[in-house]
């Protein structure tokens, strides 16, 4: 299951204090304090290393910039997530069991995840196992092999995963929201894909070979190592193990989403016992380390929807009408969705809660945030990020995200520099630009048969 989908399980936000952290972030300093070394091989593969004081430990990540966004053919959603599974099926050189035995022999922790924009494979291991890791990883990326029977077995497992995950009302309402908010863009389907496509997946063995041939190519991939690593040695090994990987020739054309012109409203009935869940989505900007809209939206979300906001205080603490209320937009390569979720304690308060949310948004369009409050939010976001960069795996996971967005790990510093430039007027601008009634989709989930 993708991390993006897990994020929308939407439990109340808890901000945990970190005991140990990275070096202090000084005003106007780069938010990411560690050196980033980059080399691009002749075949287009990017090789990135970040030395970090973790003696004897490395985090080894392979970022494939192919997620559910790349699933453009009708009826064939879910294949990026499918390959997250299939990549553990083995090759002629390293069978599934042999691959696992190698990882056990070096005491490595190995896994993967998929989201809208990327599929990421990650290993945490001892630094002296670097060449062994590169041997087995390059082999499966270049030489993955599976039978039609293997394919059908894994496709059945994915259907089981879908049924398990979508027993959650939060994931089901998230699926309903995106399916209706988008008409053409591939963000319309979740990372797992449409149920009807998953059910048909066992019949798509030949297409699976085509999908792998398109996207598991060096020009779409970055290998990233964080920790006890020397860049020159890493590049030499990359040339040895990945240098023979051939470029592909497929060019992606993602369907563009036209502007939404009227409000959409849908109701979703839930058979099991549940409180009402309200989801409201507004089309928002794409991730950018050059344009102010995305950082301004992020800061606006803290202003209007954080636990320090007037809305949270009124609905959660004073009125006690909802269990939680959250609003934010995750990063995405193409224009994404700003999502607001709340679970309402009493069905009679549904309209009241919805109107309070709309009122808070309307206030944000006309009432500027104070300079001090904006500075406090910026500081919170910046230091929250910096305090999380305290071990090799966390650093690699963070930088893999920025690689998936832009292909360039340095975008982390550029985007946080943009945060520093956001003004109260910018928050007013994005509130008015994106949070109009015609640009929103509403989904209300209620218990079937409840009054």
C-alpha cells in the first residue's frame, strides 16, 4: 500500500518531540545540512550519495519515477503498485529464495512502497555490503523474470490487499473523492487502482511485460545511498553493475485535467457501523521549487486547519462536534488535491460542521495572517523537517521524495527557501485562487440505514 494512501487514513495528528537531531538550522541556512553528490551515467541513471555520520550503516534507495500517474491506458490501473510486489519474484541469477538469502546473510532490511508519482525500493544494511546490494539490486532491475503463473498468483494477492485496505471507510471515501474530482488525469485512480482493473489483472500478463519494459529503465531511475559511503567508489560500482542497462524509448503523455467549473457532491453509504465522515477536495497546485503557490498552500493549511487554528479549537475543543478536522495537500508532480477530512460525532451536526469549514476558508480569503503567526508556522515546518533528518534511513526517505518530484535532490533546499519568501498576501492569493465553490468536490460517508 502506498504511503500517500496511508496518510489519508487520517488519524488525528500527533507531533512527537525528537530527542536527538541534526545540526542546528540557522536562519537563512539550507534546511538540508548534508552534502549531496550527484553523477549521471551515460545511460541516464542518476547516482546520488549523501555522506552522513552513521558508521558502518547505509540506506540504499532506488527511486523509479513511475507511479500510478504513469498508468494512462484505460482498464490498466494498478500496475505500478503491482511491480512493487513483482520485483521480489527473482531472476535467473538470483531466484526469489536466493535473493532473500543474500539479504539475510548481510542482515539487511529490504522493502518498497508506491505512490502516485514513484515506486521506491529501499534497503538498510551494513556499509561493507554495498557491492553485494548493488549486485542483487541491479540484477532484478535489469533482469526481472516471472512466469504467467507467478503473475496470476501475485495479482490474486493484490486483490486480497485491496479488499483488506478498503474495509476502511477512510480509504473508501478517499477513493470516491478522487474518482469524482478528476475526469481525465491519472490521479483519478488511487495507487492500488480501480477494483475492476485489479479483478481483470490476472488476464494482463503480456501488458505487465510491456509496463516493466517501459519504466524500469535507467533514465527513469535514481540510486541513492545515505550514510557511510564514498561517492567515487559508489560511482565506480554503479558503472560496473548498472552500466550495461539500456535506455528505453517510451515517452509518457499524461492526460491533462481541465479546470473544474461547478461543485460536485456525492454520498457514500457504509454497511458497517460508522460515524459520518466528510471529505472536501479542492484542486490545487503541483509541487514546485520555483513557484510560490505550493509553499503558500502548505502554510495556509497550518493556519486554517492545524491544532492551533480557530477552526480546530471551535469544532474539536469547544463544540466537541467532531473527533478531528484536518486539511492539507500532499506533494504531487502534477496539480493535486487539497483535502479536508473530519469525522462528525452526531449526524445532526453535519451541515453545521460543513458550514464552519467553509466559513473558515472564506475568512482566510479576506483576513491576513499576522506576520508573527506566519513566522511561527514557517519555523515549525522548517524545524519539524530538520529534526527528522537524524538517521540514514530517514534522510534517504526524505530525499527520495524530492527526487520523485523533480529528479533533483537539491530541490529540498530550493523549496524551503521558497517557504521563507511566502508573505501574508500570498496566503490570501492562494485562498482566493484555489478555494472557490466551483473548484471543490464533496463526499459524505454515512452509515447505511442511519437517520
